C-alpha cells in the first residue's frame, strides 16, 4: 500500500513538472520583428551652406545733366522700365533758345569764312602781280585762318546746345525696376557732372540677379584645391561656373539653381572671410535686391555614397550609430561617420557600414544590441499578412 502511494506521488510530481516546463516554453516571447534594408547607393557630393543677399547687377541713380525746372514725369512709381524709356523731362525752352542762337552764330561764322576765303584768293593773284605787298597777303591769310577757327568753335557750340537740349529728356539707361520719384513736377533740378546734383529716382536690374555671400579662409583653401581637380568654385578659369542651390527664408527646399561666377581676390583682414557671388535667372521677379537666402555650395567632387534613412541613426553621447542585423539575426551596433542629408530624408554615411549590411530602419525601440530579432526586408509583406492581388 505504501509502495502504491509513493508511486502515485512520484507520477503526480513528474506530471506537474512536465506541465510547468510546457508552460514555461509556451510563455517565452518570440524575437521581436524589425524591418531591415540595405544602404542606398547614390552619387552624391558634400556641400557647404551659407547665408547671403541678392544684389542687382546694375544699379543706377537717375540724375539730370542740365539744370532746369522739372516739366514732366512719365512713369509710375515701382514699375518695370526698359532701356531708353522716357522718365523725366526738363523745361526745354531755354535750351532751345540757346541752340537757335548757336546755329545763328554758326551761320555768321560761315559767312565770314566765305568772305575771307574769297579775299585770300584775290590777294594771291594780286601779290603775284606785285599789286599788294606780302604783308597784306599774310594779313588776309591770317583772317581766313581765324574765320576757319570761328566756324569750328560755332559748330562745337551748336553740338553742345543740341546735347543740352537732348539732356532735357531723361531716359532709362538700363532695364529694371524703378523706385519712387524723389522730385515733383515744378521743382528746380540741379544738374551737371560735379557738385551737388538732384537725385530723381533709382533703377535696379532684376533679371538676371546676383547673390553675394562670404565664406571663411579654410573653405576658400578647400575650394582652391578642388579647382586643381577640375571643380572650380571660383570660376576663374572662364568656364560656366559650378552649380549652386538656394532657398528663401519661407521655403523648405533648395529649389532655386544658379551658377558661381566670381570669388573676390582679397580676404578681408577684419573678418577672415572672402566674398563669393552666384548669378541666377529671375524672369518672374521673385528675387529682390537686398533679400536674404541660403545657398548650398559643392564642397567635394561627386562620389558614390551609401545612404540610410535619417530616422535609423541613433546617438550615444557624442557618437552616432546604426543597428544592423548579422547573419544569425543578432543585432549589432555600428558606429558611423555622417555626411549630408538629402531632400528625401536620407543621410549620407561616410564610414562605418558596407553596402551589404542590413540596417534596421523600423522597430528600433524593440531591438537591443546582442538580441535576436526577426528581420523583415523593407517592402516585403510580413508573415501572415495577405498579399495584394493583381
């Protein structure tokens, strides 16, 4: 009887132990599922970012060359003007009178020239007949030369009077946008080429337009060395210039393109920077002189890079890392050197991973270094999920 009870007890204990083991095995969670992807291969280049301003290629102050009362204004404030468009007129009457007088003086001088020339011709015959002396003949020749000089002076006076009359019409010297009028009709305008002249308006060209910025000496040296490899940021070799990208203060992407066309020849001693300039098309007039923008300038020759989603990058103090999955499905962290971020939120990885690595791009919170995971290739349907039907 005791043997039966002992055997029953042992059988019960074995059954309980077996059930506990089954429950333990059944309660162990499976390795967490993560999404992995190989790095994207793409031709990229590094870039530097600077802040600068747009400047007009041509900027002209409209000032009168002659003095007089302003007689008319022929534009609207802020409008676009073409080269040669009439902008201002000054009262022409005084200048027309001066021109008429100069033309009359020219006729008088020509008449005197005709008389002295005929007198000289007669004197040449008379001196040959010894009717007049050599002295009288020389006096007639001198009078003829003086008459010639008078005609030349009168012609110059006529040309100057015609020019002054032409200057009473002020026309646009360049294409661009004109500002507001600084003087109203009826005011006395002071003209000339020296002294204090009256500013009437300003014109700035808009298409194309310059974008100016400054960069430090270290960047300048890097660009100079790049120029020896065929990437001339300064465009000093006379080529078309390196392409740059810009964005305005209310934009998210560097959607505007231009080309470098100038780098200054002197580094500013006070700031240790040098001035660079790009030129952009501005047919729609979006860019305005004085406007701020940011520019991306190529900082390296193009190279084949590896890119991963920016969200897949983790931070450990000062180091950056990505989590990869080894061949045995173990999570392995790899420390990386980061490059630029692209428009599609991919980050260039300069060092730390290879093209065959499987980088965890989704499920990062479920993965731990050294832990087993269940990897799922990005773009594939997870196990147990229906596939799309054609």
